[in-house]
């Protein structure tokens, strides 16, 4: 189920997808969400495999629960929960004709079950509703497994950038048309 609330500060909109038993429920801009420490824990859990593999290290380890709460005021927050347990999250930022997907995390025990695909599908629906033509994300060049997973979800590498102080490309930009 995806609950749509296209105004992050406003009340939740009615359900538009029926729930599927034994699968996490996906909610966009969950009304009253305030478990920022748990969300930070989910992100750090999901990004743990990057430790020692990416340089510079992921900024997920420098952010705080309060930083996430502030980000949710500026961007859409999608969460997937199985009861009260967070299974995944995704921040969505509207820019020009794009919807940027950031801090995409799936708890390990939910990987391989289609949750990421469902969340991307719901992100694409939000993009269509908001008049955006492209979903965009970034992934580190060293994380070839992540790149393969995003390719399987329809994304293609469209560019790259170097972090400040680095000579070569450290991050790939990947994009997918919404239609």
C-alpha cells in the first residue's frame, strides 16, 4: 500500500494501493512519523557494507537523527514498514524535471523480495503526479553490485562526479525515464 501525501507537512492522503499480506507497507510522507533514531539506524545498517569500500566514507555516518527530520521537511520521505519495524526508506527531492532518489535503504532481511522494485515503482508514480520525467540517483563507483541492481531496475549511468578533493570520479549518476 502506498499512502500519498504530496505535501510533506500536510496530512496523509487516502490509500491508493491495496495492502499485500506479508509484505511491508509503503507510505509516502507518513503522517506523524517521528522515529528518526530508528530511521538513522536503518540507514546505517543498510550502508554498513560500504564501510572500507568507498572513499570518502558515506555521509550517512556523519548525519544525525535531527538531520533526517530536517531533510524530511524539505523532501518527500518514503518508508516501508512491516508492522512497526522499518524495512526500507527513500528520500525524494524534486528538482526541475527530475525526482532525485537519496538515502535509499533496504534492511538486509528484506533484500531480494521485490521491496526496492516496489519503492521505485511508487517513486515513478509520484514523479508522474508531480510532472517529473526522470528518476535520478547516485551510487559510488566502487559499489558495482549496487550499480547492477539499479540497472536491473531500469537505471543507466548518465555521468559521474568527483567528491571535493578527489581527482577521479567517485560517484556515478544513474537515471531512468518515468514513462
